[in-house]
C-alpha cells in the first residue's frame, strides 16, 4: 500500500514554502518517524517525517516551492530493503537535462577589425574598447544583424556564445600592430558568480525590515556601560552557578533583567502602536535575536520578570540551539514586546538595529573593549560596551529612550540592584 508524504501544516498563516532538502534518496528504506526532508517557510524551518516503514519514492525535487498538504513523495509500506522500483527512477530521469554535456568552451575573441567601428553604435564601440570584445565575435539581434549594446552585455555575462574571428590585416601604410593589441582575451565569466532564489525565511526577513523602515519613525540613541562589575560577578559566582543550574552565567541574562526593570520604570518602551491606539503591555516577553545559517530568528523568552537568571540562560541556550538546528516552532517566535540583539559576539563595535515590527524598541549590544575613561578625575582603563536603542519616535520620546538606556546602564554597573529592583 502506497502512503502519501505531504507537506505538513505549520499554522494558519502559512500556506506554503520551500522544499529545502531531501534527507533520503528515492528508493531508500525508511522507518516510521524518520526525518525525510527539511521544509522552509517565511517564519521557521521544519522537517517532514515518515508515517510508516517502507520504501520511498520522491516525486518533487529539492528547491521547489510547494504548498501545505502537497504530495511530495510516496512510501510503499512494507517494502523496506528492496531495490528502487521503476517509479523511483523518475527523479533521476527528470534531472537528466542537467547532466547533459556542457556546451563547447567559448572561443576567446580578438580585437575589433579595422573598419568595424563604423558599423556599430557608439555604445557598442565603447564597450568594445573597455572590454576588448570584438562585436564581430557575437551574433547581432538588431536590424540587419547589427550588434546592440544588449548583445554585448549578454556575451560578456556568458548568456550568449562568443565565436572566434580572424584578426584583420593591418593597412599597408601602418606600422605592425603591437602584440598586446591583437591578443586581448576576455576572462571567462564561468564560476565567477552564482545565483539562487531567496529562501522564504530570507524573503520574510527582507519584507519585515523594509516594513519597519517605511512604517515607523525610527531613531537610535546610544550609551556606554562599564562591564567590569558584571564580569567580576560572573568570575566570582560563575563556577558555582554552573554546578547548581547546569548552565553558564552569561551576559545576556543580566541585560534581559536590566531591560525588564528599566521597562517597568519607563513603560513607554513596553508599548506598540495599533492604528491610532497606543497599546501598553503589562507583561515582559523578551525576544532574543539568534543568528543562523538561514537568517536571523528572534525566539521569545516568556515572562522574564518571573524568571531567575538560570531560567533565562536555559531558555536562551535552548532556543539558540534549536533555532540553529531548524527545530524552532512558530509560536516560539511570536508575541514578543521588546528585542535584544547582540552583535558583539561577531565583533560589532556599534550599530543601529532595525525595529522588530510591530515592537516599538530594540536594544543592540556590542563587543566589550578596554577603553580609557575618566573616573573621579583620573583616567582609568575599563571594559566598555556601547549600547544602542532604536525606537519608534511616534510613541517614544527622546527623553524616555535616553532614560531607559541610563536605567539599563545603572543596573549593569551595579548588578546587585537587580536583586532588589531599585
């Protein structure tokens, strides 16, 4: 009995996506529950699994846009271990055109013949002079076979063939041409570029970033923070923290806690615009940006005001691993009220993060660098991090944005205050 393998539903708002990769080959024996393919939508990456034991026959190639519930393969139940049947060879046959012999290498053109310049447009002559491509070496698509600028660009990009032409004889009264002028070679474009379609996730990221820039009055303010107190606290208690909770004490939990406490004191940061209404949130679900091979994801740590440092660190670590493995679930990316993005792990010194629409603010962290600062009239060296807060100026004023960053700075430079909420 043949069992259909379909693209699984991923939520009401998702109707399709990209069949990113097959994890098995057509004709393979598969087991119930085994991962068969990876599937990318505009929000998450997921996997499709086998519902029965049997032999799989793939019907849709990887890289194809597919719809939810579309059949992409079939499994012949109970046929595990058998050689691939005739239908299983279909994908290979379908791929045959790509295995066809490559076209013959393009012959390198020679310099333009004497008099040829009079038969082409100024634009073609200019391209010929700049690149060394002889118009006589390509087929013209213009009137009476004239070579156009488009023909030249197509040949230079490798889209149309270039044929060899014999060099023209030099006029009797002219001196012998210099060797380099008759030996201009156009470098092959093969392998110098590659092209692939944007994944649904990347397209959605691009759409949301443009939306944030075009639909908000985004502004960024900056501050700096002395990381020495937090670094000293981690050094003093880090080992004991790891033994007790099984997770390292990182910087992110301090900033999450500091952001939550600062939002309590500056409620405008924890709000968003809905039409002509300002919606104030009274909960603290914080998004933490995670970089993956497929793009940036922002899983949301719920109720951060009720979690301790260990709870935040465990949640961030779990989300980060599952996001990079493509195991994150759609609900885990929705509903955040504020986002923290840490570009410092990549070495970023300063940035202006773009809002995670429809949130009204996002805080960017950066790398920690020892810098000279003035303390009590003395110049001392301290580990300094720059903070950036981008915010929607339509509902957050500069005073509120600056106050928020100042509060975050105070909590980080005196982390014991986080324990008492002061």
